[in-house]
């Protein structure tokens, strides 16, 4: 898919964390015409990115962030986010007052609020902006971005982030983006288990499952998971996609938050344990649709 970019004035931006998601997201920023400075912990990925897209690579998050109007980030978890933002080499130390930090990591609402406050003390707006849409969404520049933070920095980052997104939406104050992502993961967890049970049932019954999915995918059972994962679940292919380890991290964030806010999450807690079983089977990097493996 080739993405068409809105014409906006080119900006000086930084991108920290060139993983499965960050590498293509930063690539869209470069293709949209922005001047991109990148940082990645393993320098080889940053060198490969610069060789492909131009721009510059820096030895620390602080050095990448120096001179950037917007600093984007997509690392693993809360601790990784603290590691790239705080301290002498962290991004906050390199940013000029008024520069905006946009975090695309799926992390806790608590760390978002903590870093929002730390950044504010330095005159730096912080927007939590987790994404949905997976690796394909990042590669094709069609991610959905859910944001928490103040309105003015959100309005400033939105047209730039549209380079790798189809929707960038402010949900509410700091932490609200991460909470919305948790809603997303709760909705997916139970659905994938239901889909796994449906496909395994059909296979036990001896049905032609590609045909069944084709039919029921046009009715009320249709879902993104059925459209994008049904065929590979039938075939038993899981060596791609959104890793079980990442889902367990996300469901851990969800269950912690549920304990705080009193929400009841019985199915989510159960599916989290099913994913723990998959990890024990060696499925840490399998796609989350591998839940069906437990049923065969
Ligand atoms: N993959 C998906 O489908 C997907 C979808 C939606 C949301 N997400 C979320 O997006 C985030 C990134 O996912 P991903 O799939 O891109 O992960 P990934 O491929 O493992 O990349 C993680 C990136 O963070 C860097 N990093 C991790 N810990 C660090 C630390 N302590 N200091 C500095 N850099 C560090 C890694 O650097 P190195 O290269 O040196 O390891 C790498 O660039 C996660 O929060 C994930 O839950 C992922």
C-alpha cells in the first residue's frame, strides 16, 4: 500500500526506539518530508534506518532530541520508557522548553501521568499516544492513535503523527490514551479466545473451516481478528504478528488498573492465564491468535 501524506510544513523531529513498530513509523515521518533524527539502543538498527531513509542517528536519546520540535518514542514497557526519557542521556535532558514528547509505547497510565508531571516541570508537554493496528498498520501508515494529555500539544502533534496513522484522537487528560488502549486489549482478549474455540469446534466437527469463516465472516460474527487471523488459525501458523509476551505485558497493565478502579475482568484474567500456558509451551513470540493451540 502506498500512503499519501498531507502537505504540512516540514518539522525537525526525533524518533526513539526503532523496533517492529518504531522503524516503519519513523520511516513515514521521513517520507512525509520531516527532518528526522533517530536513536535506537542497538545502534545497528539506527544505522540501517538512516541508510534507508536519510536523516541522522544519535548516540543517546538526549542527543537525538536536541533541536527537535517533536520527540516521538516507541519502546517496550514502563521501565524502558523511563530509561529513554530520564537522566543525563534521556530525551528530556536534550529537549528545548516547548518541545513536545509523544509516547507511542503501550505502558501504564501511571507512568504516563508521572512523566507528564516530570516533563511539565521542565516546560515540556507530554502526550501518551499508544497505537492499535499492529505491524501491518505501522508499515502501511494506518495506525489508530489514542491520546492523553493537554489540548494544545495534542493539536500540534496530530498533523505530524498522521504520517503514520489514519486516526489520531485525544481521549482526555494525561493517561487517558493508555486507558483507552487497555479497553482495546480487553475487547480483543476475550474475542480471540471465542474465535479460537469456534474454529477448534468446527475442526472437531469436520467442517470445511475456510468455507465456514467465509460465510460467517459476512454476518454478525465478523471481526478484525476473524478477517486477519481466521485463515492462519485454521492452518496453525503463528510465527508473525503481535507476540504473546507483549499481550501478557498489556493484560498485566489492564489487571493492575482493574484492581485500582474496581472493574471486574473475569474473562480477561482467564485469558491472561491461557497466555501464560502458551509462554510455558515456548510461545513467547507467537502471535496472540495461538490461543487455539491449547484447544487442539
Ligand atoms: N508489535 C505490535 O504489533 C504492536 C502493536 C501495538 C502496540 N505495540 C506496542 O509498541 C511497543 C513497541 O513494540 P514493538 O513490537 O515495536 O517492540 P520491539 O520490536 O521489541 O521494539 C522495542 C524497541 O524499544 C527499544 N528498547 C526497549 N527497551 C529499551 C531500553 N531500556 N532502552 C532503550 N531502548 C529500548 C528496543 O531497542 P533494541 O532494538 O535495542 O532492542 C526497540 O527499538 C510496545 O509497547 C508494544 O506493546 C506493539
